[in-house]
């Protein structure tokens, strides 16, 4: 049977259909479920093999991007989500979904050097996603270099760049301090970096790094490798016609294929 994928929906999320299509093409069995159905007990996280938090503007970003949805997750589902993550099931957050995972504390999770809060998802955040460095909404194509040595083992299957769009106003990834950045590096938690089209480092330069993110970080995973978040939208480049000017073979679909095939 194909792996089952829970795609969480809440007011303002608008990329769930695209994410579902990407999951289908990659061999998964997605189901878009409104958060209120989970609260009512009509569905449960443990019924699924994977959780996907799609992009959009959950609750209109009224409290900041992803903040209100993160509050819902921590208020109503913290125990369920903690069990889902700790038993090794996959979680993917894209754009607003990445923001939600960070604001809830699920990402980056407990780093080895973090002895203050343990595995408490509501602990002090050591990373954040904040306003783009120029204060403007960015909508453009970018190039992502997968870290094939990351603890997320499925990333080793990605042997080329991924070219896909970004569309966000608060995608600037920043860390609390140099020690946090060093921990993300040493523990293999940096999953994707923004690079130039030829694969060379962006070095913080626009438009290759579209938002000013520290160390050109576009996505991270937790130390266990089963939770991944990234700001760009791989679900918006799953067939070649969507990226007519993108180099051949750099489809975002490959990320979904890598993740879903690891569930088999």
C-alpha cells in the first residue's frame, strides 16, 4: 500500500493541493485534513506515515508567519506530535509550514549541545524565520543545493540542484548565536542552501540568496533527520513545463520522491 500522508489544512493555507499532487506523483497517498477534524477526533496523526505542512498564510499571518498555527499545534496536539516525531515518522514543512515548525519548536528540535530545555518543543527558540532583509515580499526562482551528508538520509538521493520558486515575506533564517550555527553545521542539520545557478555559493548575495538568510540556509532538519523544513516551494516545480527556463532535471519532485520512497 502507498504511504499515507496527512496534509494539514487551516484557514489561509493555499498550497495544499499542489503539495498533494507532488505526493501523488511521488508515489504517496495524500489526504488533506482540516485541523478542526483532528481536534474533533475524526482523524489522528498516528493514522498516517508522514505529516506535511504546506505553504500559504495560515490564519493570515496575523500574529506573524506560522505563529498562530504553531500555537494550535502546541496547544492541542503537542503530545501527539511529539510521539509522531519521536517514533521516527517523517514531517515536511514548506514555507509557512517551515515557519510553523520553527515557531512551535519542532525545528530544529534538541541539538546535542542544548542542555537547557531537553526535547521540549515549547522551549526557547534558537532559530527563527523573520522579515526578509530588504523588508519586501520575494517571489522569484532560486537554486537549492541539497546537503547529501545531512542526517536526513533521503537527501543523499538528490544528486543535483533543485530549482524552484520562493514566495514569502518572512523567510530570513537567523540563529541565536554563532554556537547555534556551529551546532547545526556539526550535527548535519543544514539540509539546503541557496546557491547560484552553477552551484557555487551564493555568499549572501541577492538574488541568489533572496532574503538574507544566515549562511545561505534555505532549509534545516532535526538531529534525527525525520523532520525537514524549507522556505522554497519544491511542489511548484514537479513537471518540466512549470520551469521552462530552469535547467533540465532540477525538479522539486525529486525531494518528494526521496522522502516517500524512504517510507517503503
